[in-house]
């Protein structure tokens, strides 16, 4: 331990008095107006750092910080409800009216959720509970948000200090090779967001312009004598052809665009069949150098989201949600599409028989063949279908945007985790994404075609809404989620213990990341 930390310990109280001081700091940080003056968040993070170096125990520290945060919020709510107008009229508090107005705007925009999110937002943090009381928010609902956010805050802020205080070598880790891994993830996050925020709308606009041009060209084509003769000689074929470019037809231009997407991604998949040995090895070796015990469990947790048991458990929950909404064709699409896609990947693996790279995580390698990546495929297909089916339940365009961004980011992270863990080549993951994009285009085209022609349901018009009220449906889903989450936790715990246990002790040098000598460089 550093000498300055030992000297600092002598200035602090010990035993229960120390935890009372932590409680007081957390309480004042959450209290209206006082929280502006008291740098409670910084001090609580520092107490976590001190706990990692021997000052106090971590669990009592968390309990004291959590209790202080919750009680501070409750008192601020009471002050806002009982004395809000009187306090704001006092000269001492007039200087804070600007922050109070910002807090009011935030509360009006986000409602009850602002109590939860406001705890983690800078200067308005101590004002949100006061504003909630001033606005006469329901006490029970406020208490629920305050308790949940207080517990998370009490765990996160001391935990942050404890994490960095546990070892001074963490500074070197963050400044060294681990920072490159973090930078790669930031690039992935920002790039994904910019694609959907900037590039995707432009591509959509470009597609709309081309759609109008195609429609205009089609109308001009109809006026030509050759087209009229073809219509007279082959009326059946002409009707079929005309329907393919008719935007008013339920299976018209939309179906043509859908199959064009399938064809495009299928061609891309075929182009990826040939390996890229130099690029594959370069990425594999670079990520092998970045591998570290701190990041390994995180990568494993992400890659488990593409494992069969996890997909099955999430699929059960999703199918129950669809069943309660009587979206039977969506159940068929989600379950049948995912299972058939997995079978398709398995057949392609047998067909191409491309070997995987060597990985220290020996239990992750379920088969010898790596192309195309099944995890990349199922991530895009399953989570892509979930996003597609959830879009209808969201009316807000901004929420739809972030749903798409979140789903695509999760898909990219699963593919990145396979590369980081060394169980796939880069071309394996790209091939999995290309095949999944073609398959997903086909499934979404089928879903939209069914919805445009016969509603959600394959046999006749959709039935009436279920008799269960929205509240009862949510209760049923919550009850079903308990055993599913328990099974998910049990599976993840078992896999982490197994995968982080006996591993091949590879070093992180270039030699350790290379392919074995008996495998030619030209065919990874």
C-alpha cells in the first residue's frame, strides 16, 4: 500500500462512525439544494477506492451509501411536496431556479422514469426528487424508482472505486494493450450509430428515388408497341411480370425488392467462400495480443447470447409474448426461420469444411468447421427478427431508431466476441453475416407478404384481440420470465465456470496466434 494512503487513514474515523460518515455524504448528495454543494459522487467513489486498500469493508460501505441515497431522495420528495413553493421563494434558493427549470423540463419529458435516470445525471440529480414531489407524483411509484436507482447507485459508485483501487496495475492495463481493445469497441459503437443515423436514411432516400425512376420507366415501357404485342400474345406471363413492378399489388414491387435483397446478399456470401488468409491471420494475431483475463469473461458473456440454449430460452419468452398477442405467423417465422437457418449453416459447414483457428477456449469449439459462423448467423437472424417484430409495438420513431441500433450493435458484438475468443476467422464471421442477411431478407419478405395479403395470420383475417387485459398480459409475462431468467443464469454460470477453467495456456505473442504448421496459409 502507498504511504500516503496509510497516512490518510489516520485522519478518518473508524468502525461505525466511518460508515455513518459515508451515509451522511450519500444523504447530502441526494438532498435537494445541498447536493449541489456536496461532491457526494466523487467522495463515494473514493471510499470504494479506500475499501480496496483496506479502509473499511465493501459490503457495509455499499449498504451505507445506498441507504443514504434512498433516504435523501425521499426527504427531497417530501420537501418538494410540502414546502416546494415556499422554499423556491426564499432568496437563498433563487440562484438555483435555472437548475430547477431544467429539472422540471427533464421530468416533463420523461415522467416517472426521470427519477431513475436523473440520479445519474450531473447537476440536476438532487433536484429531480424535489421536482417529483412538487409535481405531486404518486408516492408509491416515486419510492419504487428511488429504491431501484438508489440500490444501483450504491452498488455502482463504490464499486467503481473498488475496481480501480483493487490493483494499481489496472492503470497500466487501461493505458496499454487493453486500451486498444476498448478503442475497437468504441469504434464499433460509434460506427454502428453513425450508420443508422446518417448513412441508412440516405440509402433509404436513394432507394425511394430509384423506386420512382423504375415506376416511371415501367410506365414508359408500357407505351411501346413491343410491350403491347407481348401482352396480347402472352397475357398470363404479362400479368405476372406487371405485378412484380406494381407498388399497389400486395406481392408486387415489395416482393421484387425482397428477392433482390436475397440475391444481393447471396452473391456476397458466394464471394466470401474463398478464404482471405492474410487478412484473417492479421486480425486473428492482433486480437490474440489484446486478450486479457479482465476482458475474457465479458467476451464469453456476449458470445453466450448466440449459444443454442440462450437462443432457445429467449425464443420461449418471445413466443409467449407473440402468443398473447395472437401473432401466430410471427411465431412460425421466428421459430421455424431460426431452426431452418441453423440447419442451413450446418449443411454449409459440412460442404466447405473450412478449419477453424486454434483457440485457448477449447470448450467453445463445438465442431471442427468454421465457415460460415453459426453465432454470427443466428445473432443476425434471431435478433433481427425480434427487432422486426417489436417495431410494430413502438409508435415513436426515436424509440424505433434506438431499437434498431441496439439490435444491430448486439449482433456486431457477438461476431466480435467470436473473433476475440479466437474461435473463428474474420471471413467466417463475414460469411455468417452475409448468409444471415440473405436468409433474414427472405423471412422478412415472407412476413410482409403475409401481412399485406392476409394480415398477421396465414388462414383468414386476424381474430379479435385477446381477452386478457394489458396488465394481466404483463403479469403473465413477468411470471414466465422468472424461471426463464433462472435457467439463463444457471446456464451462464455453468458455462463461465467451464470455459474459464481449463484452457490451453497460449501466450499472447504472434507465434501463439498463428495457424498450426500442418495447415497451409492459403486455406485457413
